[in-house]
C-alpha cells in the first residue's frame, strides 16, 4: 500500500527530494527568526554596581535584582543616577563623573571593555546608556534600551525603570545581529525567503505542467500534420530563391522533429512530486520552444507551398507575408512624426513614399489573383520594399541627428553605435501587428516565407541581413531603428557633481552611548 502511494507520488527519491526542499523553506521561516530573537548563550552573570547619587534607589535591592539577569558576554553593569539639569548635557555629566570618581570606567577615549552604564537624572528627566567597545550596540538599539524604562520613569518608578532598561540590554548585547532594525529585517527576509521558496516551488511545478501541456499540443499538431507537411514541401519549387531557403529550413525541420521526439520520450509523463524537480520547468520550456518553432515552421512551409503555387489558401499566405513590411512602413511613419516634431527636418518625401508603397502592396494582391505577376516576383518586390524602408528610415534618422542643434556629434555617434551593435537587426523582434490609415491587422511573424529574427530554422536557410542598399530575404524591424534614434536624439552628457563632508575628529571622547529625555 505504502509502495503504491509512493509510486503515484513520483517515487521515494523524488518524494524525499521534495520533502528536503520544504524543510529548507520551513527552516528559513522559523530557524532564522529563532536564532535572532531566542536568548541563546545568555549564561554570563553580570558584575553589578549601583551609584545612586540622586538618592532615588535602594542600591542593595536593585543590585540583587539585576544580578538575576544573564548576558551573552561578561558585563560590568553600572547603574548611575545623577542630578543633571534639563538643559545640561547628560552625556558630559556621566563622563565627568567617571573621570572624577571611577577612572576605571574609561580607557583612553572610550569606555572600558565590558562596561555597560545605565544612567538616569530624575530632576532633568534624562535617561542614557553607555557601552564599552566590545559590548556596544547601534544607536537605534540604544534608543530602544532608553525607551524601555521611560514609562516607569515618567511615573517616578526609578528602580523598575532601571530594571526594564537592564532587561532590554541583556536581550540585545552580544546578539548575533545587534541592530534592532537589522534583526527585524533579517527575520523578515528569512520568513519571506521561506515563503518565496515555497511559492517558487509551487509556481515552478505549475509552470512546468502548463509548458508541457502546451508543448504537447504543438508537438501533437506537428505530428498530425507531418505527412501533409512533407507533401507540401514537395510542391515548393526548388529553382525559386524563396522556395529554396524554405526547403533548406524544411531539412532543419526534419532534423529537429527527430530530436524533439527523443526529448519528449526522455521527459516522459511526469506526475506527483516529479513536477517539483529542479530542472522540470526549464526542460518543459525547452520542449515548448522547440515544439512551437516546428509548429510555426510547419505553417511557413504550408504558406510557401500555397503562395508559390497559387493554390488554395494563397491569399492568407500573402496577407501574412506582407506583415513585416507593413509593420516597417508604420514604423517609418512613426519616425517621420518624431523627426518633424523637433522642427529641424521635414519628412514629406518619406510620407509620400510610404503611401505609394502601401498602395503597391494592395495592388500586388490584385495582380497575383489575376496572374499578372508571379509569386516569385511579388516576393522579390517585398524584398525591395523591405530594404528601401530600412534605408529610408536610417537616412532620415541620420539627417535629423545631423540637424540637431545640441550634441550633434555625440548623438550621431550614439546612434551609429547602437545601429552597428546588432541590436537593430537580429536581436529585435516584430510585434506581429500594424496599422495604417485607420486600418489595423495582425499576422504571425514566425510563419512568413521571408526570413526575420523570429523565423524558426533561419540559421539553416543561409540568408542573412546584408544591410541597406541590397535586396534581401531578411527583414529586421525598423521599430528597433526608431528606438535607437529616439535614444540618441535625447542623449545628453551625464551631469556630475561633487560633494564634500567633514567628520569631527581629534582628541575628544569617542565612547559609544547616548541619552534622551523622558
């Protein structure tokens, strides 16, 4: 029975691995705060001294109460009451008392090691705490120690107030993290880290299942269409340039299909705790990426077969094929608007050319339907328009930057740098939508015949972007060029500023401690 449950859960090893991960998360949520707050190591009995110069304590009783405390370090705990005026310096008064009456409390410019002074002035309503260098705490913690006794001091309860300060001191001195805020921060980080770890585990398992389901859906589609894809590939003309590169990608398709089949077999059918495996999500994403690419290339092959033979479905294939070019034309219009808004350059000729190109694309569909132009010629004309739109956009951006009245040289340099880095070509992606003249449309960039940065199997086609000036089967988004121009046009030297400061140093006393009113 137990063995059957383990098998359903994914196996003993997988279940143990999941349990270990959950224990790590629980440890972060519980052990970290415990280590920070729990009084581990508080076994040191303090050496207590009571100097009641203000006459408000019972020194013996106060000393006995404080000797019951335990610290994490050896501590010389001093209670000092003084009559110091409200407007006088309590810190200076404590130091003066030490130098006059208890010189052993001072070590040069610091309080002696192991020393903790808890001071109060009933008449001046002062409370303070002071520390040797080996037991000192941060200013926020000093304030917390002082605050611990203030309510009692306001009521004239001097002994209880001192004991409350001492209790707080014992809790924080020698703690692994002394800062009060840091303790809470680290505790919060531990709890949030544990919750985050658990959340990540749940999300990763869910995301892995989702990615695997989608990958299987794409893979199933590719498998069911595989024979039809082979038939359609056989219809693509081998002596046509665009068809040849699609067939080259079909060879890649067959190799990747065989590889993807093996990867699905290796991945298996996970269940139960198996989904929580560290690499399950990453492997599922790889399967999804591969299956999606094959499904898209399957569509590209179908589009090529339909368009190049003008068989059933060629109209949809042609509409999809125009997508990247129409998106680039829309991006050129966007650049025209940006350039003209700066008032230095007019883009009338570019706008007119975009209008003519849009009309020509609409005309090509009619010419294809009446067989007055061949699919190959139509695709070649797309190549030409795609190259021209990029060339015109590049020229317009350069002219606008040349006309810039500020930082002309530097802005041109920034633009050319981004253009030459490759960010404007292979790394950019088409959005898959365009708008012109009040009409909007969408398309699938990964299923076009012509190559673009999102085309699966592009590396197998042998097609590369060759830059402005030559027709190419490769389209790179003009939108990236527009972004590069926008960034360069707004470039300005980074402002730098210098500041100076000073710290007080010299022969003055530098011991740790502070005081405040209650």
